[in-house]
């Protein structure tokens, strides 16, 4: 029986560990927190997951909360105008629903499952020295902990990392009491509110420790009017500041939020990080090799909501590569090939799209967003790109491609 060590108990680490466990591998999982510590801790992300990523969970029988979590049926986009009203406002329909489950709920539950199914759990914040020791007793070491000392083993890939500094300041609040959108009161949707020159507000339904809730998520341009959460440690102050910014920049969303309250004392999060792609193979002092997983090696800004989706897809891709490899050694060539499979199917399309959305939009992208308000088919296609970002390659990045597509959409609408 092959022995595999997975370091990190997030979406990718736990999904991969349980997937390997189900196939008969001897799996050890290292986590810096227990299930109870995760469950009672602070929120970790926003984690809206689309159908392809959700299916990977279903395939492993890990969709424990599917009947409880809100079913997100659409992606809405609003663009703030100069007068404070919405210059653009539309809702694209998803082909299959998306869902968000608070990672405190999901990761704690999955960690319990891993242990109940006989997995060996080590509660320890792993260091490079630890992995140097453990690597001698495992056939493969997978690093799925995207922060801290371990990340230093994976060199930044400058060719694939155009940004060397954070492109957004992030601030998240989990709340109860948000009113439905009056335009579609019975449709659960993610709302993307774009405020040119300022940033973005995302509003999305979720399932948290206290039941159904909503997430208010500001992404602010560094140094701009939204970049005011650094040093705000009091949760009530964090929410008050969030609402003040909503009243100023997205009053149509603020009207729904006048009665909200935080879900719990751990329901806020703020920070920033530079998007980066890293080389997938890490070298240990003793000569051993480790393979980076998900956001250890491809960390994108959350502006496109792809973090948990990419993590699930990476775990599924790596699981397939491991299973197909059989009893052969997990050498450097295999590690690079395994990453390349994930990179070209998921990592690259997500990175290209996310980096494009972080930049100032060119005229043809503005045309696409505006046309989605006129043609439902354009809105629907944009919305479903969240599940399949590679579709943007065919019409989003090139002005001529965009013009051709909009001409086709207009012709189809006129028939």
C-alpha cells in the first residue's frame, strides 16, 4: 500500500486526502487545527462553487450540505453610474446551480470524516524541517497549505505572474437579515457590483454555522476609498464600515442591508495578497521533492470567485494522475506533468480571466457587459463562464472576437 502525506486541511487537501483514502491508499493528513478549532474559528473565504467543482464533491460522496445550502441560480452584474444609480444591471442564468458552504462547516465536517474512515491525522503546523524528515517515509508528499513557511519552497514563476503586489484590498462580512433583491425576490444569485475606479462589491448567499446567511464582500483598489479595513479588528466596526461604503457606492444594495447583523463574532475577514503562480515542485534540504497543490502553486485574486473551484478541480486532477501512475515512483518528471495537466485545463484559463478582470477593462469588455443587459444569451454565457472559464478564450480577450460574438448574438436575437 502506497503511503502519501497531505499537508493542509482546506478544500484541496481534504478532498484529495479523502479521495486517496477511498482508493485504498495509506494517507496521513497534517492540519494546524482540529475540527473543533476550525468550526469555532473565523471565516476563511467566500467559496461559491459551481457545478463542475460541486460534482467532484458528489463523486466522493462529500456533498453533505447540498440539500441545506442555498441554490444559486444566477450571476448578476451591476455597474455604478456617475449619478449613483446603476448604468448597467442584468442577471445571467446558470445552467446548473452553484452553492456556498462556509468552510468552517465543510472543512470541520470533512476532517471528521477522514478520521472516522481510519485516516491518520496529525495536528501540527508543519515546517520545512518536518517535511524533510517525513519525506523519507512517504512515497509522495503533497503540500496543500497555501500560507506560511512551506510556500517558500515553491519559486515564483515570473512569466506567469504579471503582478508582484496585491491588486485588491479584501473585506468580507457574513450577515443575517439581508432583504431579497426586489427585481428577482425568489431567485438566489451572486451579485457583482462594479464601481469604476473604486472596486467591486459581491453579495452572495451561503450556508454558515447558524444556517442560511449572505456574504458582503468588498474588493477595493489599493490606496482607494475602499482600502480602509487595515487595522480594523472589531467585527462590529468592520460591518459598520462595510455598510457605510455600500451606502456611498452601491445604494441599491445598501437598501437591502439596513437591518443586517453579523452571523457571529468570527464572521469578518480582511486582508490582501499578490496573485502568483509558482513552480509546482518544492525541494527539501535533504534532497526530497514535494508537489504543491491548488493555491500553493496557483493563487488568484478572488475577484472571479475561482479559489474553491480551482482547489476542487486541482484535487480531482491530481487524484486521477496519482491513480493512473500505479506503482511507479513519484519523481520530478511525474510531478511536473501532473501540474501541467491541471494548469492547462484549469489553472491557466482561471489565471488569464482573473488577471484580465483585475485590470482596467478595455472598450470591448465594456461593450460585452453592456450587451448582456440587452441580450439574455450574452448574460447567460458570461454567467456560465464562472463554471467554465476556458469559454472566455473564444470571445472575451480579443476585440475582434468580441465584436464577432456580439454581432452573432444580435442577429440571433433578431430572428
